[in-house]
């Protein structure tokens, strides 16, 4: 009788240990199923020994199991033991960072180094970057200005001509 009681308690502890391993290892739920089976057998053996032992195991094991699951899911959210890479994306990444690095910020002026029909390559103060032209097709060497940096594109248009300071028609 004492041996069966110890076996019931041992199976419950083993079930909790296997559930803990489920939170630490990738088993696709197999260890969780094994933990449930071990716990069920432990409760059945506990009832065979004495109803008080059976009810104790039946009530305490889910509480311990929920505590282990809560700990395991919190551990997963924190990134575990460093097995899951946790990265943060800031505002200056991707094309926006590349555009900023070559000086192609909003309103920046540059020159096309290839024809743009509607995409091409442009040179800015610190380097070159691929651009998309809004408006008519532009030829190589055309002066441009950055309109927008949106998603994977740096959108440009032809730079308007600079008005001259001399007025025509005056002697």
C-alpha cells in the first residue's frame, strides 16, 4: 500500500518534470502528452490507495502544471535561454537608412547616372542609390529631387529649373 502511494506520488512528480522538459525542448507536444498520461496514472493509483491521496493528487497536479506552463510561456516571451533571436526594428532601417547614408533625404538634390524609365540609379552627395521617377521618363544626367522614401523605393522627380535673377526686357 505504501509502495503504491509512493509510486503514485513519483508518477505525478515525473509528470511535472516531463512537462517542464516540454517547456525546455522542442518535442511538438509529445512530452506534454506523456506528462498527461503519467499524471493520469498517478491519480488513478492515488485513488486506489486512498480517496484522500487521489483527490490531493487530482487537485494539486493541475495547479503545479499551470504554474509550469505559465513559467514556460513567460520564458518563451523573454527569449528563453538565448535559443531564439530577439531583434528590434528601429525607424532607420532598410531603404530609409541606405538613402540617408548616401544623402538622399527628403528634398535632397542629385543627378541620374542611368536613364530612369521609370527606375534608375542616382548620385547624391555621399553616394548612389536606386530610385523611381514620378512623372515623365528622365535621361541620364538629369537633375532630380527626392519626393518620398516609402517602403522599398526612393521616389524622385525632375528638379525644377532655378529662376534666373536677371529679368529680360530691361535695358
